[in-house]
C-alpha cells in the first residue's frame, strides 16, 4: 500500500465532511483530485484492502437495537444457512469463523422489540438456535497507518 492510500485510510477514519462535496474536501486535504480519490477508494474496495466504506450508525441512539449473533451451522448446510440469514435486511454482515459457533453476524433493528423477532424468524427458517450476544460495552479501535 502506498503513502497516499495510507493517508486516505487515516483521513477517512477521522470523520467524513458533511457538505455538498465531501470527497472534494478530503481530496484537497490529501493533495488529490476528487476523481483520483474516488478511483483509489474504489480500488481499495475491489482489492479487499477495505472491506467496506460507509457510515456506522448507532442503532441504540436512533431508537433501535443491535446485537452480535452466532450459529452452529453444519458444514453441509453452511452456504444455505448463510443465504437465509443474509436475506434478512436487519443482518448487517456475516462471517464464517473457525469455531464451534462457526457463523457470526450482526443484527441491527429500528426498534428494540424487532431484534427478538428477527432472531426467532431466523431460528424458525434454519431450524437451529441463534445465540444472541448483546453488547455490554462498546469500544472503538482505530487503525492508524504510518503514511
């Protein structure tokens, strides 16, 4: 990863400008054109250096709920179960883990009571228990690259 990409990643973690041309503002701070910045972000996503670029919402502060959930998905059904789970709009992302609980995902809902409903609906469709692991404390871990 080159010096400019490290600067981009560091800048975007500090916060994104709320204005008519936020990419232009960030590009100018780094010394790029807006189109160069957008192309670099696109390449960082395409190559997997970044897995996602977008806002993080605090569901609880917006009146909703958020939890981490896991499933013991049989290997022969893993892809089928992942497809079912991922079809729920409340599921933010889903990861396979090398663990007895091998499927982990985040559920975010607009109202707290919907969280239990989503878990129950998933359990009914996959015919397996969903392990609900609600957040007790929140931590932010920032990645700062030497540019």
